[in-house]
C-alpha cells in the first residue's frame, strides 16, 4: 500500500474560504511545505469517510449557498422567460401586421382580377359581334 501525507482536514477548507470553489481555485496550488502533519493510507474508503464527517455549520453554510444559487438561477430563468415572451409578442405583432398587409393585397388583386376578366369578356364579345357581322 502507498502511504501519502495529507493535510489536516480543515487545511484546504481554510484556504478556499469556507467551501467556495471557482475555476481560479483549480489553478492555484497552495504552499504546503511543513504543513502536512498527518499521514493516511490512500483509498477511496478513507476519502469517503472524511466526506461524511462534515461540520454542521459547514453543512448549513453550504445549504444557504445552494439556496442562494438556486434563487439567483431561478430569477435569471424568470428574466430569460420574460425576455423570450416579449420577443415572441413583438414577432406576433410584426406577423399580424404583415398578414393584414398581405390580406389587403390579396383583396386588391382579386378585385383587379375580376375587373380584368370583365374587360376580357366584354372585349371578346365585341370581337365576336364584329366577326359575326362581317
């Protein structure tokens, strides 16, 4: 088995700032020279056991942070939904306006079509009369 020296349980906790994690923390490696007084045998079981022994105050703080993140996330989701609905409503108005314009254009073209058919009929009747008379 491999023996690995590990820091005291709260060593990293104090460095990070009471459970706060960010991308910057991943890139930062603390200076641990002379600060590793305890040793343990590396195994997933010992890792799992140390996770279960959390301070109740830490649990409550993590819970409060989670609740705050959830509130912020929910508010952002509501704002995104509101912006999305506003955008949809604006698009509806544009489409309804365009639809009204197109309906008006169709009506005008239908009237023009009827009028042109009448002109064609009256012209063809005159031509037929003129041909029949000759």
